[in-house]
């Protein structure tokens, strides 16, 4: 006959302890992952953890526990799984504060939890009931204080993160580089007597020593024969924002576009994800230079058709971006990201040649780019 004696796990106890762990460890984990940009990750962790913990607590209330089937000489888990008395070799009890986990070992290295959120007030009763049926069973009890368990977890997270940072900084010559902040202004004269080309939302008016060698709807390529410098302008393919996974990642990390990604990575000194992105972006370069720039361009005004006509207002183009320079094998390469001030309109630039461009030469290239006035 099956025994009516049952022992049930406590979903409330589980919620109490897991919320405590989440509240304490989530800020540390978020900071380790994203550094100073930890807040969006922290909000996301709470957003995911709260419903997940509530669901698990509900499942524990219904399916965490065990009873005895003395007629069949078996312990029966609430999920329906049966463990014969004859196969049980050891009883393991792990106690943390007012909650404990009851585990039985059966067979070689095979363990199963009878209850993962058992109230310690009922522990002695449960232990007595098990030993009544298995008097020769070996019992192993381990107790942890709440603060000790949380402390071990936090120390492990911080230690592993610190090891990652030390290894990355020692093995990479580029991680420590921070972008130099520059601001450039471009007058109307820069656009006079030069041919302008359109590429997406951008206009490009390269200096006269650059000759257009290739033109496609999304790509323009120029070559300065005397300096052996190649400049390629590329409009990236549009990415759909409707994909749920992409939207979630952007929300979780706080980055909305590629400019935000580079800003987070290039300016980071700590944080696993930003430093990994920075390492990937710069690993192919030796002797790296980084620039973060803002550029204001005064575009040529429309000519007045009549003398009494009011002068048209000045048209100003404002762009921002990042420049990464470094040697790649035998070539000096500069990569640029140029965007409007919202960061939503992107233009990618790759410059290659035998020598590195200095700041003034870089300014000449960026000065050739402007946002075309809306029609």
C-alpha cells in the first residue's frame, strides 16, 4: 500500500532566496559584462529574472517534493520518477539558512534532488522518515550561511572578470588605446571648384588630386596617384529593426546603432563585452591611433535670382564619427565611421596607402563628406 506521507518543497522560500541572490549579484554581473554602461543590462536582467523566478517558484510549489511507496519499496518524486530503496546509497542535505536541498545518490555518480527548496523546519521529520525505511543509509550534511554563499558567488564573478581583463590587456597592444577627441569646422570654400557625388544621404566632394575609379549605387572609390592612396566610401546594407532578437539585444545593451557600438567599445577600459568588441575591431592593426570627431560644414548657399531677394539661410551639415588607424602588413589603413548626429545614417570609409595620414590629411577626407540638404 502506498504511504500517504508526503514532503513538499516551498516555492515561497525559493522566491525569497533567489530574489536575494538576484538583487545582490545582478549589479555586479552587469558591471562586469558592460563596465560603465551596465544600467541597460541590469534592467534587462531584472526584466528576465522576475518572471522566470516566479514561474520556477510556481513549478516548485507543484512539482518539488517526494513521498514513499512502501508497497513497492520506492521513493516517488512529485514529478513521478521512482527510486527503489535498494539503489539508494547516500543521502545528501545541503542547508542554506532556512532552506535546504535533499538529494539522494543512487548508482555510480548518479544523483537526484528529492526537493530543492525544502524548509529546514521540516528537515528532521523528513530525515527521520527516510532513515526509518533505510536505517543503514549514509547521510552527508553541509551547511552554508546566506552571506557566505552570496559572497562566494560574487567573489567568483569578480575574480573571473579580473582574470579576463588582466589576460586581455597583457596579450593585446590595442585594448589600452583611447580615442583622441577632435572637432573640425569646414568652410564653404572647401566645396568650390570640386565635383560632388551622391552616395545615399551623403554628398562627397573629394579634393582634386583624387580621381574617381569606381562607382556603384552603394560604393565610390577614389585614387590619388601621386600619393598611392585609395579611398573607398561604402553605404552599409540596411538592417531590419523588426527582428525581435536584434531589438532585444539593442535594448539589453543600450546600443541603438553601429556608432553606439563603437562608442561603447572604443571608450571602454573595463567590461567584458565592450573590450571583446574593441579587441575584434582592432586586432588586425599594429600601432593603433583612434579619433572621435565632430565636424560642422557650411555648405554653399543657393545663389539669389534677384537682387532684392532675401539671402537664403546658411546650410550647415553636422556629422560625427570614429577613425581607427593602424598598420596591416605592408599597408597603412584608416577605417572611418561617419554618421549624422542621430547615428542612424551611416557611411563607412576605408583608406589605404604606403604611409599613415596625419590629422590634417584625415580632416581633408572627412571634409569632403557632408549630409545632403533635404529636398
